[in-house]
C-alpha cells in the first residue's frame, strides 16, 4: 500500500510535490539538484556522501544498499517522485568489487522503490545495455538490450526490475538510457586526459589510451540530460507502465576525436599532451555504441544537441577540471 502524503495528487505525482534524487552528490546529481532548485522545485537529496558544493536542498545520508538506512532517513517525508541516480558506474570493475556493483545497482534499486513507494521513478540507465550497436540498432526498447559486461547487465536487469515494479504497483517507470554524459565535473576520458596533462605538463610522458583511437561513443551534455530528466517528471504517463528512451545526440565521436579537441584546449592553456593509442580494449567494453534518438524527439519534443554544442561542453569540462581539480 502506498504511503499517503498531502503532496500526492495523481499517479504521476503532483507537479509541485518534492523530488527525491538518489545519488545527489554525484556528477549528474549535482547538476540536476542545482537546476531543479533554481526552478523553485523542492529537492530532497539522498547519498552516502555529502554534496561537494552547497545547493539549496535537503540532504539525507544513506547507502541505497541498506533498506533500513533508506527507511530511517526518509520516514515521514514525501517521496512520491524520485529520480534514481545512485549506482556503481564503472563499466569495467575488478572481480573483487562485483558484489558492490550488484548490491548497489540491483538490490539498491529494489530497496529504493520498495522503501520509498513512489508513484513515478525516473531511472537513468546506460548505453552500455546495448553492447556494440550502431545507431540503427539501438532502438529504445527493453528487448534491444545486449550488454557485453556486468555493468551493462546490472543496468538492464534494473530496467526489468522497474518494469515489474511499475506493473504490480500501478506506478510509472521512466528508463533513460544515457549516452556518455559530459560537463563540468564529469569522469571518464576527458578527466583522465586532463589529469595526465596536469601531471606531465611538458608532455614528457604520453597518456596511454585504448583501441588505436577508434572507440566510438555518443557524447551528450549534462545540461541536456538534466532537461530530459526534469521533463520526464512532468509528462502525463499511464499508471502501471514503463517507458524507455535514449538520451543522446545520435552522433558518434571516436576517443581520438575527443582527445584531439581536448588537446587543442590544453594547448591554449599551456599544456603539451602526447598520447599513445596501443592499450587494448578491456573484455566487456564496447568498441562502438551510438544511440537512436527518434523516440526521445517524439516523446519529449526536445532539440537534440548539435556537434558545436558538444564541443563547447567538452571545452567546459576541460576548463572545469583544470580550474577546480575534479580530474
């Protein structure tokens, strides 16, 4: 039985009810909380770490792998609308850390929806569920998942878990398969390259990169991702249903192309970056994945970011890492 709150007025949650964001202290979580609070939306952040930058929201400390912790810190709070970002996000993990991946991404997701009993859960999944996929093959449906590694498996399983939860409880699950999200504070390729340049500003030691520079990914600005997440809370979804969307540009860039853009920016800032591209691609990592954006445009009517906007976001990411030490 759902908990009753004054703010709960419809199966999709009231537009003026608070939004609970798990993983609120992470890269995407901080951007999301800042944008929602800027729009005068009451945000409740839940994370095992306190936020690094202050945002005008209520912050709760809990590990989603603990059902009791979630229940304890959220008791009496309105939790009708949630965006469930909290997860282990490393695509390739050592064997001895796999249990953490499973307890967070699977058990943690069950804990969140069972303890909070929301009417709507927005679930940021990952393009990793596709494995290797060209744009034409990456249609946003549950049955198109073909993960290569356990991280992708955990995200795909989380999608199915939420499908069954929504169906059985008359709630709504909105699955957003995120491409490679970039922006101030991002992790991954850009962060690694900038960190290396800061350590070896004269280029004396080359950065070690993978796949001869031919790994293709779909890079999407975090500001666009946040826009879609906010819109997902406002759509008139049908209770008991699950919806799946790709959040991407539908455009692939190689790791060499992204690194070359980063090199140009670093050069202007006085850094010399050299790279070697002979590192092998780890088992379980895709060589190429680009997402199909058709369903996103139809479902939300959004304008897909242009290549120029992606390059501007790469520059923003690089300069932020240089100035604030996120790398």
